């Protein structure tokens, strides 16, 4: 429910004048849509996670998957990843966690291996290569009234 409400509140605040929604998902990964939001000028994923900053491998895996899928998506549209605060996500993306441990999803790992083989070994290696492809956006700037203590989605 947090995901659906968060997106419903966020989307009107991020759309540019004349921008039209082409695809929209209110479900967390179960809708069959490629991304949470696709418009005439952007593709975007939303993460309503209250990062704690400790060892959060499941959250990190999910964030990396969304970053990777956005970065590799063949489009000229703006690619955005909306998160609650950027400090912890950036610390992870710029960190030394092994890619082999982050890609627990076999389909993702297979796609990555076909494209890059052993080119990158850590999350930061890949992030450094693709960080210009995806804008990391802070949802707290989009929704200033959003209280971190109210977010409970993993």
C-alpha cells in the first residue's frame, strides 16, 4: 500500500508540462510492466525503503537490479531511480560489494554474464561505468512531508 500511495503522490509532482504517462504500475514488481513509470520523456523506478545504513543485502540486491535494468534499457528517455534519501543507496552503489553476491536473481545474472562476462567485479565498478545513465532522485525532495519513520516497506 505504501508503494501505491507513494507513487500516486509522487507522479503529479515530477511530470513536466506536456509529459504524458504511457505506462504506470501500482504493484511492487508484479504488474508485468518493465518499469514503475514510463512517460513520453522518462522511465523510472521507485524504492520506498527506509534505509538503515547497515547490512541490508536484500534491499541492496533490489536497488542494484533496478539500477542495472534502467542503465541497460535501450532508450533515449531520461532514466530515474527514486529512493528515500540518497546517502545509503549511494554508499552501496559506490561500495565494494561483489557483483556475484548482489545478483542473486539468476535471470539478471545470466543477462549480465552474456553482456559483460567478468568485466566488473564490484558494485562500484559497474556503477562508475553507468552512473551517468541513471539519475538517482531523492523522494524526500519530491514529497517533503514524507516522514521516514512512517516507511516500513522492505
